[in-house]
């Protein structure tokens, strides 16, 4: 089953611009990952933090964008929707950031966490998305 763009926007609580930022950062991340894993190019000796940097930049840009939306919604007098949207966006971004951070630490060898512990924030996020999808229908 392929979801429509409207369904993704409602279920994830992201705007089209935020989805676009994530897709661009994932594209750059994929290119850097291929160069890192090939080891014959210039990224062979660089660390995992360089490979994950586009994803962290995307999180920063999305946080900045959510702050702007929060301020604009508050100025228009939409108090409750602005708080709910900001709270959902910050929880979403925080859980994704924690996953990326822990995965990067695990890949560099700085952490002895199991992969199930690294993925725990993704499991929580999936449960929150399921609850949100049920509330919308």
C-alpha cells in the first residue's frame, strides 16, 4: 500500500517542507555512506560523524523551521494548535536525533550499547505514530 502525501503529512505531523529537507539530507547521507564504505575514496579514513552530519544538519533546520511555525501560529492567536504541533514536532525530532546519535556512537565504538537499545527510540516513535494515526481516523 502506497500512502498519499496528505496521509503522510497527517500521520507524521510534518509539513511538506520538512519532508523535503529530510529527503535531501538522506540523499546526501546515502552518497557519503557509499563513499565511506568503499574506502577507496577520500571518505574512507573519515569518521562516522562526517557521514551522519547531513542528518544532524537536517534536524537543526527542522527544529528552526518548527520554531518559526510556532511563533507564527502564536501571533495568529492559535494557542492550543501551536502548542500541540510544537510538542509533537519536538518529540519527533528528539527521538530521531537520539537514534542517530546513539547509532553513530555505536558505529564509532564509543558505546557498548546493544542495537536493541539504540533502536529503542525508533520503537517509541513508531508507537506514537500508530497512536496518532488511530486518533486521526
